[in-house]
C-alpha cells in the first residue's frame, strides 16, 4: 500500500520519464538476451507489466472512478482516499490551480476591527483583478449584513469560518428588487471558489403567494469548479441558485420551500441535509434547468438526508424540458410526496426528464408509489452519478483548508 501511495503521488512528467526509462531497459534486455528480432524476453515482459501497473495505478488513484460507498460511515474514508491534499497532487491538478495553491495568502475579516478588514466586501476589493494566487478570507464570528459579489476576474478565493463559531452572511434582496438570480446575498462568478464553515442566508420574508417577486436567493454560484464544506444555505423559495459549472457540496445544510436548489450546474452533493419548510402550499426541492438531453448538467445527491415539516414535497419538478436529478443512498422522511416527482403539469416532459433513485431509504423512499416516468436505477446506471468523475474532481477538488 505504501508503494501504491507513492506511485499515486508522482507527477505526469515523472511518469513520462519513468516510462521512457522502462522502455529503454526493455530494449536493452532484448539486446543482451539476443532477442533483437522484435520478440520480448520474460524479463522484458515483466518490466512492461510493471510499467502498466504504474501508469494505470496513477489513473485509479486520481479519485475520479471510485464510487461513494454504500455505508454512510465509510464516506469520510472515501473522501480522504480520493481527495488528497495539495502536497500529493502536484502534476495532476489544473495548471492554473496548482500554481495558485503554492503560496496562499490569508486575509482576516473581524467585525471588532482586530483583523485586516471589518467587511467582507472590503477584503474582496483588496484582491487584484486577474488574481493568480489562492486568497483565504478568514471571516470571524458574527453577522455580516452585506450583499457580496465576486466577479469573474477574481478566481481562487476561499471563504473560511471557524466551525465552532460560523459567520453569517445575510441580506434581504428579492426578485422584485434585483431579479431572481441577482437577489442573492452572495454571488460568486469566479472559478475555483471554496467556502468552509460559512452560513449564507437571505433574510427576506417568506413568499406568501400574494407579493410579487418575493423569491429571495441566498447563494448563487456561477463560477466553475467550486467546493462547499460544512456550509449552511438559509432561505425559502430559490435558496440556492446552483447556476452553472462543476460544483461539490459536502456536509452542508440547505433549507427552503419551493425550488430551493435550482439551476443548470453539474453538481455532486454528499452527506448534505435538505430541510423542507412545509405546511404552506406546494414544496419542491429541486428545479434542475437542463434544456435538452445533449446538455451536460444535472444534480446528484448521495448519502443526503431529506428532513423538515409538512408533507407532499417533491424531490424535483420538470421546470425545464430535460432536468436530470439523481438521489442515491438518501434517507427520505415522510415529508416526501409518495409520487416523488412532478411533471410540472406538462405531461409531454415525462418523456424527456431523467429523475432517478438508487437504494434510498426511509418512509419517503418507497419505489412502489413513484411516478411512472421516473427511474429506479441499477448499480451500473447509478455509478456515474456517485464518482468524482461526474464533476471531473481529480483535476481541481481539494480538501477544505485548515487554519
């Protein structure tokens, strides 16, 4: 195992050099043994096999192909084995990301003035456009009433909070004021964003069906290759706009009423609680916005927990013609509607949706009562939705920071 760990951490350049040396050794063995006619000696064959093991071993240990295990207790071990720290990933990450992670900068935000800034917005403004370095904004405890936007030209930003005193980012923007997607308290348009131990909320009142434009987004993530660890998203309708790009959520909490996870990103949610605030009107967890089967996006939930109040909540609805949403190994309480999914009163979309489930449990997970246009997946069908390759994770996903 130690040998395999060492092999998995070598760089692409090192592998190429190793391959060249191995092939040279194979040629020399053939010459020494007198097999210069193109045949291979047993020694040469063994060397070739060793080369194949090394090269394929590197691919396997990249983390993209190992599925999340069925046992909830094994999820953290799976993560640790497949999402290695930066020090052991050199040569396998996106080059720009690898360069950015070499020498991270830490900026402290403290409401009491003991840090570099009092406001998160001021800390973001201090980061230059075209930033090429990981900048960790360490946010102290307290409530930050700010409407924050990270522009596309400021990649490699991390929001970090103390796990025992998580800071709260909150604002009260609504769709009436800003439009739905721009009502978010936190808008991230830049790539390689990370958040750990942060509460992101929208404090606007719960929509009552009377007030126009009452939808209120807490977070809109539109940058590519973003990760969220132990974060909470608080709102009612449209809490999380999972807009576009590859995204990863682990150990998070997302709360809402209607379409409280929506958008056209390609995202993997692991061990995340989805809490429904029911009792009033229709409640829906996801409104995935894939327009056609050729569009490569969708939401995958693995080892998540659906909790909350009320009953009759849909796992998802056909807001757009071809939504793709899969729940695997998810615990579903009685808050879930027995039918599971909604065609959004458009029966023609029953032919184009991809709503799937695999080995979920709980009173809300009974496959016998599910809508006929949904799928109970086989292991082979579910597997692509339970690997990091779903979001090309081996190229960019790193563990959360430790400060």
